[in-house]
């Protein structure tokens, strides 16, 4: 093979590999995890964590897998909670406008979040308290 032909073949192969890699990155970035921004008017609790009143981002870490890892972070981006959850069906009649369910708590204690239900889904994420 002549050097010019060899270089042309090599350049073509590298260009194709680059296009395939770019398409993979674009596809990966297009998939967004289940995410919700929730605001609480009083302190709430998750297993091992208390979220002071405020706004938080709830997201499934890898929505393409079945790991059910949920990450909760503050508006400033600091991770407040990350844990494995179990899948749970959305209770009949629970509207998208009510994305979490709670346990009862004394008036002066943070309210424990039982489960988070991303908007438009029939399956939620049950937090595991031990």
C-alpha cells in the first residue's frame, strides 16, 4: 500500500471512530435521570439525614439501570443523601402534585419521607429505614 493511500485509510478510520464516539456521547447526554426539585416548608428526614426546610433536587442516579440509587442534593449542589431504595407502586389516586409520602412524626421532629414518586411515573422509590 502506498504511504498516501495508507494515510487516507487511517484518517478515514479515525474519522469514523470519532463520529461513533461523538454519537455515543450525545446519546448518553440525551438520557436524563428521573429528576425533581422539591421544596419543604419544614425539616424532613431521609435515612440517616435531616434536610432543613428548603429546596432540594431528587434524582435517580442511573435511570437506565435497576439500581434504584437516589441522590438528594441542595440547590447549591451539595449532596445531602445518597442511598439505595426499593421500587414501590404509586398509591392509587396520588397525584403528580404530591411527589412524596411521609410517616407521622412529633411536631418538633423532622418528618420522615417514606417514598418519592417522580412525576408521570407509576413506580416510586421507597426509602429504607433501619
